[in-house]
C-alpha cells in the first residue's frame, strides 16, 4: 500500500495548528493560511525542510517515496533541479514531495478546521457591536 503523502502532511498541519496556533491571533482564515505557508515550509515536523529530513531515516523515506514516484516527478518539475535532489537521496526526495504538497494540504486542513476558527471569532463580533 502506497504511503499517502497528502493525508500525512495534512495531519501534520492539523497537529501543528492544534499545538501552536491561537485562532484569535488571526483575523481571517486567509491570514492564517498565509502564515502557515510561510512558517511550515521550513518546519521539520511537517516538511523536514529545515534539517533536510522529515523521517531522519533513509529506509523510511525510501518506503514513503516507493509508490509515489509520480508525485516526486511532479515536485521535481515544479521546483526544478531534479538530478540534484535525486543525488541527495531518499530523504531529500521525501522532503521535496512534502514541500510540493504543503499548500494543498494547508488548504485541506483549514477546510477541516474552518468551523472551529469561525466559532473562535463569533464572540468577538458580538463584543464589537
């Protein structure tokens, strides 16, 4: 069974939001999305891009990319520098896929938490009136 990058990255984004984000610090979901896109690109717990590895295990990274070569191909096309990433090994390829899918996964995660975000802001609107 293929490793589901989209589900894994989305789950990591949700975990980051649950642990690190206070909804009241952001006026809109768009503002939160922008923040997450900036911060999570180099967040090891989501992409592994800061250290160069998400798994810190070559075998595990190889297992993740094993049935996801199509995604790796898309990511390499998007980011360029294909051979350089491949020369850096499985962990670099794994990180590349995670970075490539990050924006899409942040959007999916925000869709899941939209009601909670809006709920956190409902009290504010009645206070302002």
